C-alpha cells in the first residue's frame, strides 16, 4: 500500500518506559539513558510538537458525534445528561491513559519500538499462560472493532450528508436572509427525492475521494475542512446561546428506556482512542503526552457538555439527530450546513484510511504485481459501497450513531483498556482495588454495549415499520 501516513503502526521510535522492566534489565542491555537519547535523536526533529499533537487529538475526537449530543442529552435529561457526559468523559480519558501505559510497558518487555492497539492486546494476553495460545485473537478482535468503528463513522457520514443536503434543497425556495426564526417548523418545504437517493448520488464522489491512497495529497483540503468546521461550530454556539427560551421547562431526568441511546451516542462521540497511540508515538517529547491527553480531552469534554446542554435548551423537544437540522433556514446557516458537509466529506477519507490499511495490504500480498492496483481499488470501491448500502438500510442518523457507539466504540473505549491493564500487570503486584475498579469500568461498558445495541436495533426496526406503513398508506 503506497502511503506516507500510517495510523496504527508508527515510525520505529525507541520508547521511554517508566516500569519495573527497566530496573530488571541486565547490565549489557541498553540503559534508560541511551533509550531516552535515541528516541529524542530520532523523533526530535521529525516528530510533532505539543501543539500539533494537541490539534490532532482534537481533530480525532470532534466530528458528527458532537452534533448529535443535544439529542443524547434529551434522552438522558437536562440534569442527568450533562452529569453523565462528565462522568463518561473522565472514564474515557482514564482508559486512554491506561492504553498508553500498557503499550509502554509491553513494548519494553517485548523489545518492540512501538505497539499499536491490537498488538498491545495480543502481547498483554501472552502474559497469561492460559491465554497465550489464543493471543493472536486479541489483535484480531481489536482490529475487527476498529474496522466496525471506522466503517460505522463512514455510514454516519453518508446519512449526515444526505439529511443536511436534502434539507437545504427542499428549503431553498423559502430560504431568506432573516435568521431570527427559532425553528424550521414554519418553513414551506418543497419535497425532493428520498434521502437514500441522495446517498446514492454521493457514492461516486466518495469513491473518487478514497482512490487517493496517499493522504498527504488531501492535507490542504483537510486543513481547510478543519477551519470551516470550526467556524461552523462557532456559529452554531452563537445561535444556541442567543436563542435559549426562558423559562426552561425540560425534564431533569429522561426516560430510562432511552438512556441506552444516550450511552451509544455519547460513547460514539469519544471516538479518538484509536489515534492515541500513534499520536503519542510521533511526539517530539512523548513524556509530555499525558499533558496533551488531559488538556485535549478536557477541552473535548467541555465542548460535548456545553453543546449538548445548550443545544437541548435551545431547541427542546424538537431537537434532531444532528443539531444542524434544527438551524433556521436562512442563508447564513444554510452555508454553515454546506461547510460542515464539506468537512465531513473530506473526513470520510481519513476515517476510511484505517480499515483500508488493515484489510487491503493482506489482500494485495496474495496477488501478483500486475493485479495489485486492481485489487486495491476494487476493495476500496467495495468498502465504500458497503457503507453506503448500510446507510441506505438504516437512514436514521441518531440511531446509526447510537448503534455504532454501542457496538464498537464501547468495546474500544471502555471494555478493553481496563482488561488490558489487568492482563499486562497481573503478575506485577496489581492491587485488588485497581482490579475491582477496572472490572467495574469494563462491566459498565459491557452493559452499555448490550443495552445500547438492543434498544438501537429495536428503534431501527420500529421506525422502518412505521415508514413502510406510511408509504403504504400514501399509495392507497
């Protein structure tokens, strides 16, 4: 696979490891001082700075999930929702920190310069005698969840693009320069084609986008996309702050049956655990990464809580699967939607890169040189078509987000990291308090996994049945 960027396998930097393994090194092995100097010699000039790593971490966590959080807060309640987001944010940051620590310890123990998420789980399982024979399945399971997560993001992007562009087109005749209207309920919408046809119309353009195998070509467009998405968020915040209706009469606690939907959407938003190890590995001074993690994820958690809360306060019970769908149909906010759509379109290629890097090299190795490019491009077309097909089957933005979050994001962000710490340090004096805490976190993630998946699928079936019933009624 010809590409200059690798998400999971970082450059061969040596690592700084503050673990008992260093103290147990024999005298003839390289000491910690030499490892430190070699790392800084290799990564010092080519690695990313503190600020660059912070920006990448923010980019890896701020996407469509942020726009769906007002609906998540509605599902949990105006008090329970923000408090739950705060608690989930603290736990998610803690799990990211655990992943980094375990990767450090295992890379030093195994003599590896760098471990990706899957390799860390594989080597962690090798620490336990009765799991050693099956350790390769640890890496395979993590890679499977990474593929599901990233392709799930891509499905969400198809639904997001179709819903927002469809709304822009249908409201075009009634769009004005007056942005004072609080909702879109009074706007005369001119019916256009079904949202699933919009998805099909986007398909060839996204296929062309993912044919770009070297992401450095997309770097200028990615930078532009980040800028326009940031500007769009500022305008969304401004509108919500200036249009909160008083007095506030919203339920403090949501329906208990809807809480799993909140969980799925919220954990979907904390989507950046897959980029934590590569970012830490590529820093000039990786010993500063914990500060990057805490500052960056602190900002992310604040954005999640604030937008989720003020978005629900602004639009109340009318909040949509994405807050952009509630913005008034004036040209300024229609442009905001278009800019965000452009950003999501470019981001599709970045999210797609992860499953492509896992699946395509394995397939290309099995064919001759003349067929490598054909196989590469064919798999790309198949994967994009697959994500489009799934989006067409489930054209419900909020439920797709909740389903993807419940199935894969909960496993990667909550279930696996605490278990990995137990596997990594189980013979090195890990206290029972830590074991209990980690088991509790993984159990909460597992409960969210099961209940969120069940409720999301149940709601998807119910909405599809209602849609088909409505279509049958119209035909009659």
